C-alpha cells in the first residue's frame, strides 16, 4: 500500500538552526533513506518543502480564481516535508515514520493513498 | 409449524460457535464487512436447515463451510469484488467435503487488529465487543450510553479505517508486543469497568459486560499461552485475576433496592469464594513471572480485601504500600486518593487527610465527587462534623449517579 507521509514541525526550531545543525539533520534524513531501503522501502519520492511563508493558496469561487498568500491552514506546526512510501501495511508505515528525524521534535501524519478509484 | 424455542437455541448456538469462524473469515479475506455479511447469510441458512434437519454435530465446521460458500456467492454477485476471487481458489476443495474441519484460531490476530493504536479507544472497545464478543451493535450502544446511529457510524468508520489504512491482521512482533498488549488490556478493563461502575445503565446489560470482559480476558490468556512466540504474560493474567476478584463481590455490592453498599459494610458471606480462589491462584501464577505491572498490583490489593474477614481486619498497611508502588508505576490523582484511604485505615484519619488536603487543588480531583465524599468520610471519622458537612454537600452537588447521590445524602443526614 502506498502512504503519504507528512512531516510537521515547529517553524521556530528551523528558524534558529545553525549551518552545522542543518547539515546534521540532512545527514539524519540520508541515514533514514538508507535504513528504509534496507527494509525494502524506497524513499526516492519525497522532499523537504520551503517554509509556509512561501505558500500560496488557490480556490475557485463563482468561476473566479482567488489566490491568497500563505498556507491553507494557519497552525503552529508547519508542513515541512513529505515522502511517498510503498509499505506492506500500516504497521510498517508507522515503524518507518518513527525513524524519520522530524518525528523527534515534530510529528508525522500518515495518509493512505487511494489506489482504486473504481471502488 | 413454529419452533420459537428451537429458533432461539439455534441462534444462541450459532452466536457461540461463530466467534472463531468470524475471526478466521476476517483474517483470511481481510474484509470485515464481507465476513460479517457472509456470516449473516450463513445464519439465515442455519435457521432454515437446522430447523428441518436438526443441529449438526460439528456446528463450527458447518458454519465455516457455509460462510465460506456465502463469501464466494457474494464475490460473484458483486462485480467490484470479483477481482478478489483468485485468492479463494485454494479453498475450493473444502466445499465438497463433509468431513469435520478444524477451524484455525485466528482470534489473537483479530484482537490486535481491533485494539490497534491507530483506532480511537472508543472504536477499539466497540470493535472488540462486536467482533470478538459477538455482541450486537444495539447492545454495545446501550452499554456505552450512545445513540444506536452513533455506534453504527463509529463501527462503520473503524472498519473502513482498518481496510483503507491497511491496518494488518497480525500478532505484533515481540519488540512491539508490550505496548500493543497494553492497549488490548486497557480495552478489556474498560469493558469490565463499564459493567462494574454501572453508570445509570440497564443493570442486566451491565453484568453481561463484566462477564464478557472476563471471558475476553480468559480467551486472551489462553491464546497467548498457545502462541509459541509469545507465551504466558504476567499482566494479562494479572488483569484476569483483578476482574475475577472484583466480580466476586458483585452480589454484595448493592442492596435489594439497588443502593450501593461500601466495601466495609458488605456482607462478606455473599462474596463468591470460588471466584476469589481462582483470582488469587491466577495472581500467584502471574507474580511468578517477576514482571511487575499495574494490573498485578491492583489484583494484589483486591486479593488482600478478599482475604480479610472484615474491613478492620484488613492489611491496610500492605494495601497502602501497594498503592504507593502503583502510584509510582502509573502516577494518577485517583490512585493517590485510594492511597490516602488506605493510609487513613492503617494510621488514622488525620494521616489520610494530610494527603487529601494536599490534593485539594488537583484539577481532576476538585470536580470529582468521590474525592469530596472521601474527604467527608475522613472528616467524620476525625470528628470534624462541620468540615464533613461541607465536603458531603460538595460531593452531592458533583455526583450525577442517583444511587450514589442518595447514599451520600443519607450519610449527610446521619451526620446531624
């Protein structure tokens, strides 16, 4: 089953990161990718996202396209990155999510991806 | 000709025998709704067939074979389900076979699915009662005091989440077993307490919930014992012991009018000695594994009460120490409340009041009627009637159970 793994975190933590901390976190994410591959799960589909200050929200009302600055929902935690993982079941997805570095100071949301649109 | 009795017998036999069948169907086809529908079809056929030809010798095998045939029927009828037909091919030979078949016991896998942490606790409880207890949605709704439609929606949503999120049907690997088992035990204990506390509910259904929780506890202990990678588990045995030791007092807990009788005032001759003996034996066995846990400690406390000839002759010192270690393992103001009572019994009301007064600003306790009722009782014993009166009044104001309210009111009047 495919799962979208959404990585949420406190923007304050990222705002004050030193260069070394950023590099260390990057290395942790690389190590996570390696660990997932060892368990037979590919992490190629996934990336970090630019901060919510760069987000744009689009909606169409009465045929008019409305564009607003900022993310859809203003929350304390921001969506900082994502993966799309093909896992055996939810237990494997939870196990991998727990290994994502962002799980330690933020939280990970797991969303199963719809595969059968005929059902 | 009508056979109302036979009809009831068939339904009861079917319900009892189908617990293993439903677990097997669900884990085989990984589709709860399909399994339930097929079992319902099989019940219809059983009512017809068994009334005419009698109840078969091996009812479990009969239900299994029929239900599997019904699964195939349903898959053929619904085109959307047809792509799943290939996975049934292996089972085809069974359908022409009238030999008794041994139904593999998949209930342990199903318990862990029903109590998966990705489901809300409400959903865990409802699923466990329905899929492992075979209890109807109506009865589950009634027991948990929610409208039938709410309970129906809760169950449907939970079953869909299991399917759509890919919650597996498996006994978790050993390294995750302790935390996953903790969830299962919490669900069983919650079912038991829903019956024990009897919140404004129908008393018949409430007793059934206690029996059902004890049955589930027994099944869990047996299944773990027979699972080679897991084996017997101290806390599961501890929970079963705890439930038995509490349930042993069921006939002494209320009077004819349904009013609550406190432990100290209960007629101990009404306690179920056989159940107490079983609970104590289970607890001794559990303690032998040397893995302390909250259920074993609570069972130990209950066993000291069960062995005491009267409230005064209870080993309150030991009980207060056990509450101390319980508070250490699972810090909670309610446990502190119980510890204060034990200390008051062991060392005098004033010592208990020292602890209770220290808890006065606790957010949970200050709105909890039993906190104020306990304070009131200790003030009464410490000969402080004014303080006792105020505490009783506060307890009565906060209490929403009529029987407990009338009990507290009686105590308040006795004070004057």
